C-alpha cells in the first residue's frame, strides 16, 4: 500500500495490516469500534478504554516511545495523532517504523473523517462508513438542546478552556452551549478567571482529570472558591477531551446530565 501523507510524506505499508500499535487513546477506541481490537499488540500509557487494552504492553507516553520494545513487537502499523505527537511520528518514521499519523480534529465531524481514514487503511471502508453514519445521526439528534452561555474548563494539571477552532467548542455550540471564549482565536488556552466572571456564563462545565473522585463536588468547590453563583455540571473525566468514537456517547451522557442539573436549578 503506497500513500502520500501530508506530514510524513511517501509511505509504503503492508497491504494487510494485522499487527497494530496505537499510541493515542482516540485511535485505540476507533480500532475497537471498527471491530479489529484483537489486532492490537501495544498501546500508550493513556490508552485505558476499553478495559481489555490494559493487558497490552505500554510502549509510549504522548511524546516518548520505547523503541526497542516496539521493534521487538514487529508491528505492521503504528498509529498516532498529530498535534503533540507530530515530532514523535516523524522520529518513528526516520527510525524505520511503519507509521501513520491521524489528524487532530477541529470539529466532531473530523472524528468521523478519521474513521474513514482508518477504514481505508484497514480495508474496512464499508464498516467505517456505517459506523460514521450512525454516529453522525446521533450527533445530529443533539443539536440545539440548550440555549446557554457556558464556561468549560478541563483540568490538565491546571485550568484549560477552549476558544475558536477546537472540536470541543464546536460540539458544545452544536448542543446550544455557547462557550464564553468563542471569540478568542485559540483552540486551547489558560483562562483569566476574572474575565470568566465578567463574561457572565450561565453554566460552569468542568472536566476533571481521568479517574478523579466526586467530580461534581470538586466543580462546586471551585465555583464557590471563585465566587461564581451559577449552575455547575461535570463530566466523569477524559470525556470531552477524548476524540474517538466514544465522544458521541459522552456527549449524549452530558446532555442528559445537564437536563437534570438545569431542572434542579
């Protein structure tokens, strides 16, 4: 299989890709959603869904790879995302590994496009098309559920919010949750918390680190400490920050959770 990749240049991969390594959680998710999770032979430290991947050897963080172990596994394909993994993908290609980097989406439709890309690589076009179509219908059904201005914050070792150009902002806007920093031409950035207050959001939506306990209680405590008197909701962690097929289920869960929160407000 010969491919011209936008970042990596000319690639020559095996026609049949049986031994797969995923170094990004969104791609691990996508492989299982496409029904080929059993082909995975290695993962990144951040790939924890679905639970069966936890038994696989850990080959990388987001930016560093255990290349000797990876070489011993003899993968047919190593999958990464672009963004922070850009240099890692280029380095692995230079070292002779069969690498493909999937783009970081700028909207939820980019997640569906990435499914189509994987379908082409794995000779699963029909399956990928059916999966993307089903997810697109579920996403369409969420359109305009709310009519609120939202301040969204995720904990990445400190508060990070979203502006224009992020798939998270586009998804929130689709639900009718307009991010208060949508006018800022930067996808992800550290917010000015005083500016948040001045922009008067109707809702504080918080995403904790993965595996955190009592996320709603933590979100309420943050709001109280900052002097924000507004409804608060929280995800269970690594949900809106996850850009694999599970993202659409997480959005559905969020919509249901917000409806319950607003009904109590």
